[in-house]
C-alpha cells in the first residue's frame, strides 16, 4: 500500500477473493488485483521491477508459486524479496540468505531472502510484535489458553497443542498425527 501511495504500479495476486475485493474498494483501482493462478502470476511478473513473495500456510511449508522458468522471464536486474523464506520460500529460485550477505543474483534477478527479516531492526520489530500480540497474551494470562480461545476464536488458531494433543491440523499433519478441536 505504501508503494501505491508513492504512485508505483502495484499488482496484488491473492487466492483470498474477499481480500481482493477489500483492496479494490479501499484503493479504488489504484492497485490492480488478480485471483491467484499461474497465468495471473506470470502476467504480474513479466514487467515487474519488484516482486514480494508473501505466501503463508500457518504452521506449514509455503507452496512454491513462482517457478524457475517464471523468474527467467523477469526483467534483468529486477528484484525478488521472498518473505516466505522462513517457511521454505514461495519462489523456486530462493535460497535463504543472512543479514551479512542478504542478496544474490540468479537469472539476472536480484534475490533478497533473509530469514527473520525483522531481525534487521530488532528494537522496532519487537515493539511492533508486542503491540500486535500483547492483548492476546494478556487474555491467555488472565483466563488461560482454553477460556481465552473460547472468548476469542482467533486465539484458537494460535494453539498448537492442548493437554498433550495437537490442536493445529497443519502442524499435526506435518508430524503424521491428527488434531483435536481444542474448543470441544
């Protein structure tokens, strides 16, 4: 959204149609939106100066949505930032880098794939994370995890285990187990 405010041409590709409609309403066409599929991704990449890969599967590995061939079709010296690198990356050409050596070039495209990107600004990122999570932490501290989850179902999504059982289906599946509903 900052890029759109700076008059950059922004294309948002997402599988969440409600989110795309919301962005369309808020930005009134200043941000181009597209439902996520191979064709939409290819069209967005071909002339992009900057691509931000931000795919998240909570508790699981990010799917690769940009292939090596797609990267090869990008403009020379364009840039990829793979925010999903902590979950394996969503760009086929991604390999995790460090704050000391944050970039590399592949197919004449600059890649930035630092694990724990907020670690570059630890003081600021700690304040931001605390501000975002403190209300949930207080609710859990005051009422306990299960009661807090009953009071606010979004907390239930953050529970990985309850009473020694997996409560998160993605985590359980990745470990070859089954999950239980923590609110039953």
